[in-house]
C-alpha cells in the first residue's frame, strides 16, 4: 500500500511509482478531456452547414464560431464549482467527475438532430451542450496542473506540467487528422449525413477509459497531508476573493495572452487557412496538426528551461517574440502551399510554447495548498472566457470587417504588449514550496496578511 503523506520538515512522503502513475493518469485523462473539447473546432464547416439556415455561409460560420465562444462563458462557473470541490474533496475525485461530464456532453452533440430536422432548436441545443463542455473544461486544466505540480519533483514541476500540457494539445492534432481521414475517405454527402458524428460519438468509450485510469490513482501527497493535519479549507472561494486578488489579477493577465494565442493556433488557424488564405482543407488541417505536434514536443522542454532559469525569463521572452513574429507568421502561413503553412504556424507556435509552459505550472504555484485548485481555476478560466473563446470569432470578424488577411495578427500583437504588464509583475514561482500555508514567498507587490498559516515545505 502506498504510504500516506505526512507533515514534516521534508514534506509529504513521495512514492515514485505512484508519482509516475499520476503523470500517466493525468496524461490519459487530459487527452480524453481535450479530445472531446477539440472535436467541435475541427467540425466547424460541417456544423455551419448543418445547424444554421442555408443561404448565408458567412453568417453560418460566424454563428458556429460564436457557439464555440459561448462554451467559454461557463468556464469561470466551472472553475469555481470544480475548484471548490477539488480543494474540499480532493483533486482525483474531482477530475474524474469532470471527465464524465465532458464525455457525456460530447457524445450528445454527436446525437443531435440538425437544423433541417428541428429548426432553430438545433443550434440552441448545440449551444447548451457546448456550455456543459465549457463548464467541465473549467475544472480540467487547473485541476491537472494542481494534481501534477503536487506530485512532481520540486525541480521538475515545469517539465511535468509541460508533459501534461502536451497531452492537452495532442488531441487537437489527432482530431484534425481524424476529421481529415473521415472527410477524405467518404463522399461529402456521406460526411454531412453521418461522418461528422463519428468523432463526437467516440467520446463515450474514450471517457470510460480515462475514468478507469484516473480512479486507479491516489490523491496528491499535498492534499492527503492537508487532510491528515485537518487543514482542508472549506471556503476556498471566499479565501481567494478576500486575500488573493493580486495573485488572481496577475494570473488573469498572463493567461489571457496564452488563451488568445493558443486558441488562435488550435481552433482558428485551420479555418483561417482554408477560408481566408484559400488553401485546400486537407493542407490546412494537416499543416495545423504538424504545428500542434511541434507545440506538444516543445512544451515540456520549455517547461524544463523554466525550472532551470526561472519562469519569468521564459514567459517574457515568449511574449516579446509573439509581438515580433505575429505579422510575419501570418504572412508566411497564408502565402500558399503546405511548407509555408507549416513554417508560418511554427513561427507563432515557438513563442506560444514559452508563454504556455509558464502558465501551465505558475497557475498552481501562485496559490497556497489549501486554495490552490480554486485560485488557479478561477483566474485561468476568467482569462479564457474573455479572451480564449472569443479568439476565433474576433479573428474572422477582423478579416471580414477590415479586408486584411493578416488583421488577426495585429490583435495578437496588442494582447502580447498589454500582457507585458502582468508578466513583469509575475513573481518567480519556480522555487516555492507546494505545501506552504500562505504565499509569503511569492508576494505580489503587497504585504501578505496572516492567513492559512502553515510552514510545511515539500522539499
């Protein structure tokens, strides 16, 4: 039996075998969760055709992207709900519930009747199920980051979080290739009739596999230590809003840039390349999948760099590089051909990785153990609700309104420059204890009040 965590000068007892299982378990669960979330992004053209009235393809595409954005409105609510649950009943059980909800919502989308069958009720039901997906996603990223950061070796938290982030990104690449394989092997009529449903319906068996893997894990040593010492916080939302507003605002600021850049790359770029740049859909999907595979390979490496030289240097370099490379990246990506499409997207992906690798782990490191899940989920999901979900819609809207194919790049530049303010306020978190009782080691421009006292360290 795995030994329970204890509070001591050396922190919780770490079982290396269980830690390795935790890494693999979070990875599998992440893959399933974000596969479910990604399917919609790569089915936008079919959904625009099937769930909206005929005759105005531009309005149908914008409507489809708007429903994509609606998903993010429920993410802060999901972050509060599941964050509170994770801080009260544990990280593992909460992540398991999240996975079931996402799998159910995605499967039901695959079973929905279309506009031709039930009229305006079709897009309404689609929006409701997307809200359920967003509610679920609101607890996943921060929950996975919290779970792994509390299991990881202290000098490898960035790398472990990067590996977790890889498994959140690979589903976008896998989904792109799956949609490409299905749409290219059957007729367009067959794809619009039933083929588009297949990736959604696969969510059901995938969710069951992910649930099995997650339920075989133990909860984190940090949470078990909180339980054993009676320090579980029963009002984590109130604690965050009362005492951790500076940390919350800083997290929202740095996560906003990551939200726009990531969902531009993962959920809009293939649509941009096919509808704006004029590439065929096969080239657009395949090039985007290659760019996202590059992201998945690089992010644990960038996370390890943050472990060694500090998070703040890495994210600052990433934000500045995004501002410099946004316009040339879009220009190269849209210049024609597979090679240019891949190169342009990689020009945007590399600096994005630098930003994302820090956000992946710093969201958990900013908050003390007893309110970590809640604080991370609330700040992260507010940023994604405002900026991530709207990124594809705003990108397409700017193109339509300005007539400039590279207008989304200017939006990215503005966000990168604005994000420099919270990035410069971001404390260096790579050396902090994950079992600390407060954040006195990483104060954000103000004195730390006495709260959630505790001096345990995990290293």
